[in-house]
C-alpha cells in the first residue's frame, strides 16, 4: 500500500501565493506613498521657484543676453501660476526615483528571477540615457531652436515676445521628449532579451 502525500507537501506551494486582498493592500500603500512623496517634493519645489525659473530661462539668456525683454505674463495671477507650474515639473522630476522604487517594490514579487536580475541594470542604464537626452536638449537643441525662431521672426519683421508659461512648457516638453527618445533603444533591447520582440518582428 503506497503512502499518500503528506498534507504539508501538498500545501507548501500555496504558502508562496499572496491572497488577492493582500495585493490590493500593497497597491493601496504604494499609491499612498507615491502621493505623499509627490506632495512633499512639489511643496518643497514651490519655495525654490526663482531658482527653477533661472534654470529654465538659461537657454534663452544664452541666446539673447537679456531674456526679460522677450518674456511676459498676461494674467494678474501669472507669477503664482508660473510658480505652481515650476513646482509641478520639478516635483515630478525629484519624486521620479522614489516613485519607480515604490513601483519596483510592488512588482518584484511577481517577476521571474531573470526579470529581477535585469531590472536594476536596465533602470540604471535608463536613467543615464534619459539624462543624456535631457542634457542634449537643454545645452544644444533648445538654444539652437530659440535662435532660429528669433532670427526668423526678425527676418519677417516680427517682434518676438512670448508668454512665460508657454516658454516654460516649450523647454520642459523638449527636455522630456528628448529624454524619452533616448530611452527607446533600451526599451527595445529589454523587450528582445525577454523574448517579447524578435529581429523578424522589428524588421517587419
């Protein structure tokens, strides 16, 4: 008569599976930590609005020497609105490493050992690529673009004056766009390593 499997051996695998409610609790805490982190970084950034504005204006100052003659606000609350916008952008940038860390904490238990081993090298390399794209946009592309637009307006006989909020959005979006574009090769490489995309698929 053969021995039946021990109850402990049958139930062992289930000990490693988290109940659905525990996943929801982890998700709730992740969202709470992300929200608190964003609130702290945005609030702190608000008090450094003048320094943040100086950083955003630098490409225009490099091209014109006196950016104040090109930038203006149309609203009574323009200065305060601008400070809030700068705090939002800066807060997101400062909070981004923490947000990714909280997300990794939530996702790691669901990943395979192979995927876990790839996560941190990919993350570090991705940060480097993103910063390289932002640096290229900030130090080279944006000043060159501003000079082109100013010279072309002068050629048409148009006086260039820009709403400060539009200028800040232009610089921020350009930096973000170049940072994301620099991430694309890494994304494709990671997907190929995981077997999600193939050389044939990319050729097609």
